[in-house]
């Protein structure tokens, strides 16, 4: 059984990933931590509570503090064209959800839970990496106690989706992402190189909605704005970014990876760019010395990933 803390900014593809984690028989979802990104942290937290209630998810929800790791960055812009004004496809989520939050801030929840389960917790981060970076800053020893980190973010050999250089989750808090990539734990980055290949067609979404009962029907309702947006960019379907990171946990054989230290550019025209130094390549001493080797996904069996998502939902 994989114990998972899901760090997320729901967000429509986040919602699908959350349902996947909740329903997969080999996954024990032990916590949900929220971060800004697809909407403000107030909205993504309300959405996490809404989905927890609608889908009867037992895991506690702990709220992030809504700040980027670099205090000079002040997140205020949200992609309402993609995720809606409510972050869940404009389905009229109630303003407040009558469920309690975990009393701890997200970073403290992560630290406590990792320390209570040494060597057992996988962190899956599918939003800005702010909560993970703040947790590492507060308690660097957790790096040795986490089983693995799986991140949806970044673009290595393909263009970004916010700028030609940068993917949204990294671009929204590059300093945090650099802390996460360079910490002494095992990180696998599931970036646009593979997620952009993983397109769920409208037909498959409809089949899931018909076969998956009320939960899947809600997911389908939430996804309509998102599939309309993506349908204009990719052929008749939507990119299921965040679910790809969750599938990697249970089916890593469906991905090919490249190993090497990873760093994130902060500032300038390449703000938020992810760069990997291939293992075995030597460079003069500098910013790449003594960094852990991490895994960047370079290939995916997209049909098999989509089939596993559909079966689980
Ligand atoms: C990532 O950005 C967000 O919009 C999505 O939820 C996903 O995590 C894709 O770049
Ligand atoms: Ca996300």
C-alpha cells in the first residue's frame, strides 16, 4: 500500500487526480495539502473540502499559506479560462463547506505526517511546490524520511505552457521548485514532455461518467470547461496532467525516465525553466556540483495510462 500526501491546487485535472488516488486499491491517501495556482489558496482549499465531502474522502485537508517561497513574488493571477472562476469549471461550488480543516498549516502537516511514518510517505505535488519547499526549510531532515517525491511540473525537451521556457507549476514559484529538485530525496518529474501526450477524449470522459456512478458524473461536470479549452488546442480532448503523476506511483513501467541533477531558473526570460544535467556529463565546478540525481520522465505509454485512469475512475 502506498501512503500518499497529495499537494494540490484543485483545479480540474487536480480533481481527477484526487479521485484516482482515492479510488485506487493500492493507494492510501493520508493527507491533502492545498496550494495556490489554478486559483487562490482560499479557493483551492474550499474546493478540496468540497471534493472531500462529495466523494467521501477520509483524508484530512491542510491549507497552505498562499505565499510563494520568494516573498518578492506575489501570486494574484489565476487561469480562469481553463479552470473557471471557482477553480472547478464554474459548476457553482458553495462558498463555504461545512467540514473542518486540519488545524495545522500545510507545511507542518507534511512534516508531522512524514515524521510519524518514516520511510513510508510519497509526496505527490501537482501545484506550485511552495508547501514542500517551506516544509524542507522548516525541517530539512524530512528529506531523508520521505519515500519519494513525484511532481507534475516542468518541461525539459518541449516548450512550456506559460512561456516558451516554463510550465505553470514551476513558473508560479521557481525558487520553491529549485529547493525541491535539489534536496537530498528522490524526485521524479512528470512534466509536459509526457503529460501533453496524455489526452483523454470526450468519448472516454463520457464513458467514465456513464460507468462510474455519481462520483464520475461530478468529475465529468467539472471537466466540461477544461475539455472545451483543451479541445481548441489538442484534438477533441483534454490533457490529464496531474493524473499522470499519480499513475507513475502505481505503474512506473508505463514511463521512461532520464536521470540527472535538475535545477530551476529563477528570473529573466527563462524564469521557471527546468534544466537537467545528464548523469555522466562533467562540467567545470559551479551550480551543478554535488546535487542528487533526479528522474525526468521522457516517454509515456499514454494509451495504457489513460486506460488505467479510466478503469480506476
Ligand atoms: C499544471 O498546471 C495546472 O493548471 C494544472 O493543474 C497542472 O498541475 C499543468 O501545467
Ligand atoms: Ca494542478
